[in-house]
């Protein structure tokens, strides 16, 4: 059995019109349980077990529950995504990340293992990079400043995250040229304007959207006239959205179609515009108007 217990987000409430039942609500389900001594032990364990070893918690309740029943109870908790059992002690950032991904997946061990091997390569404007660092630090995720001289040694466990003002397109084009020479090196960028931001799809995937396909569909040059970002809130919103997209995509186990979305946020209109971005096979320009999505949406 794993050594340490971490409690995932949950809530317990009374069932309407039935004082003899209570409902346990998790991120993925809800359980209705009759009030009994076992329920009281369950509630107490959920209240005190977070971050403690299995042995410590059992010692606390061994006069009220057998070791076999305790092990069955932990299995019930884990099966219903109330706890995460781990072999090592997690730091505060790792616990926050665990609670975050529990909103999106039940494959916590698989996603945690994948993300622990991942290195985020950061590029772009200094202030934007600082925002990205703060978020990744908060989740105890690994990152480095992107070094273009090392691009050839980066592998699939690296993802480049970039952020630029809209007037810095030449720097973005230069980054795209370097990164996309490395086949399969994933990357994503955010462009900031006075009152909005633009987020790219995840780029450079095999049989997927690359930067040049994106440029064929989005007139980035025309967006330069929106000016230089001076709104820190807009920058933080854009970076949070970019990191949310990259992390949730990792957790979707790389299941992709031939399109993704570009996101544009307008703070004046307080609206998000989602535009589909398609993958175009190289040297097949005439197919652009005939492409269909897998779900037949035009």
C-alpha cells in the first residue's frame, strides 16, 4: 500500500428531505450514504488524513476499525477519487497541482508521472516570462529559459511557452523558425495588445497545426496596429489561459484532430472569440477550401 494520503477536493451535504442520508460530492461523482458509524469514521479520516502516512492514520483509528476494513475504506476512497495515495511526501506546489488536475482527469498517477518528466522552455518578453514562472512555481513544475543553441537536443519532454507584445512579431517569427526545425518539439505562444490577447493552438505537432499553417489563416501583421500591451491583468489572463490549455492538452493523452482553436480575448467587449485553426499539408494549397473536420463541420 502507498505510504501517504492526500485528500482531493470534496464536499459533504445533507440529502434533501432525508435526515438519515448524506451526500459526498467529488469532482467526478456524488455518493449517497446512509448515516451510520462507518460514515462518521469516513468523515473523520477525510478531515485529518491529508498529508499524513497511512500508518499514522491507522494508528489513530485502530481501536475503531480493523486493518482489513481500513484498507477497504482507503480503496473505496481512492476508487471514488476522494484521495490520492502516494509513495512519497509531496510539497505544497505538487499538492496544488494534484488538486488542479483532479478537476480534469481521473488518471492522476499517469498525468503526474508525465508532467514530472516535462520541462517548459520559456521565451519572449521579460515581464510575461515572470508571470509564467510564478504559475509554474506554484505547481512545482520544471522550467528553463529557452536557449536557441540547445534546440537540437530538446525532445518530446520539452514544451516551449512564449509571450510577446503584438509589435514584436519579428521576434516571434525568429522563434518559430528555430523551434520548428526540430520536428515534434511542441510550442505555444500568446500575443498581447492594449486591451486583448491572442493565444495560438499547440504548434509543431506531427500531422497538426504548425506556425506557417497558422500564419496562412490569421493575418498577424494586421493585428500589430492594436499596439503594445500595458495592462498587467490582460497579460496574466492570457498566460493563465495558455498554461491551462497546455496542461489540459497533456492530460488528454495527445488525442488530436486535424484542427485546434485560436483564442482572442477582448477586454472592452469582455468576450472570448474562438477561431478554428486547421492543419494544411505542405505543398497542397489547393486543398484549403475543401478541408472538412472529422465531425463534418465546415
